C-alpha cells in the first residue's frame, strides 16, 4: 500500500481538478474522513459546497448517495421501510439511501424532527432501526452535510444533540480574485473525468495511521483546558471587553462538552497526518479548534444582540489559554 502522505496528496490533487481553491474546505473534509467524524459545511449558495463534497466522495471510491433534505421528507425515505410480500405473507426490509459509505446530506436543516432523529441514530450508532430490526451501516460511514445560513424559510434548527455529533463545522467563504477567475474559465471547459484514488481498505488504513499519530500529554492537556475554558461563562465576555470587542460578561449560555475535548485531539491527529507528521502539536489543536468548537457554543441573547460570533469567542480563548 502507498504511504498515507502519497494517498492524501493524490486525493487533494484529484479534488483540485474540479474544486478551485477552497483548501480549508477540502482539508476539513479530509480531517473528518481521517478522524472518523461527520462534517457540517455552511456557506451561502454558489461556493462549491455540494461540489466539493460530491467530488471527494467520488475520488474516495467508496460508494456515494446524495440526499436532498426537504420539509416533506419522511424517516422511511431516508433509512428505508418494511414492505409486505403477499406471496410469502411476510415483511421484508427495503433499505433506504442511508446505506452508503458516504452520504451527502444536502440542506440538512430543511428536514423535520422525525427525520433528524433517524439521522442522529445513524450518525452516532452507525446503525438504523426499521421496524423491529436493527441494521448496521457500512464501515466506513461518513455524513457530509451542507446548510445555507441565510435562507431560513422552511428550515428546522438542528437539535443540539445532533449538532454535537458533527466533528467539524466548516464555514465556507468567498474565493479570492484569481480563484474566481479560474472558476469562470473552467466553466466553459468539459467536466474532467475523476478517478477513484482509494478504496475501503485504504481508507481504513488511513484512519489507522491517523489514530497512531502521537499526542503528547501536554497537547492533550491543552485541548482539555481549551474546551473547559468555553464553560467559564464570564471569561469570554471579559476577554472580548478587554480587546474592545463589546461584551463585559455573560457571552456564553452553553460551552463545549467533553466530547469536544475528544474531538479536538482526534482532529489534531488528522491535521498532523495531513501535514505529513507522525506527532501532533499544540498548533494542530489551535488550527482545528474553530471547526471543532464553533457549533458547540451557545451564545447568550445579549452577545448575539451585540453582534458577537462564536468565532470571536474562540479567537479570544485561543489567545488567553496558555499554550504549552
């Protein structure tokens, strides 16, 4: 088998044949893959969110299903249902599109609560329940979800329990001038034929390599202290006030759970492997912290009224928590 560094470079290069720029988005999706976590991608329309997710799924060579979430979607449309076979006088399970290694959940926040509950079981337990049967999902199993932050009509806010199951939330911004020129130039060219760079066995090997990245005790300690700092309701507000970014106190209603500490370390391992290292550093934790923490912080009403963003709080805490 090829080295992890070689495979990851090939994955990046193949995705780059379709997706112009958006390095943070592509790296975030790869971190989710390596760390065995799901990824939520947020950005305004037209920023290649769906294209990037679909392209990565194709080059992984694992099998891929795109599910368009809508307000009238039913749990059975997602996980499958039991159908009656008159000849046998029995029921048989017809599996839904969730039974694919890579799922693109497009506009995930448009599905109602029952669908979100069914998806939550799939994301957390890697299984679904249809009738009285519990069925295992493929291994690996990866949900890459997209949502639009500006068009909220007809949407349902994701439950906190489900949001917490996403390893990363990636905020996608606009491309640079040169990148946008390249996007326009490529629009007239035929779409390139993509090749599958990996298979299931190679993806599992990449995940094992990420799990073997060494994390020193000081790095784990830093990740835990950073996650715990988000639970100090007064600290973030005082830090922002000291940096003249408004609130004096009470910025956060809810901080990050211990799952965030675990995910910070997992993502730091994956970040280190992407950079070709066999050990993680505090800087790896810092680099993945916004993606791991931004969807786990619940801002107070006062902070939201003052225009404070979760990323403002994270930046303040990264500057305040001592780095080993």
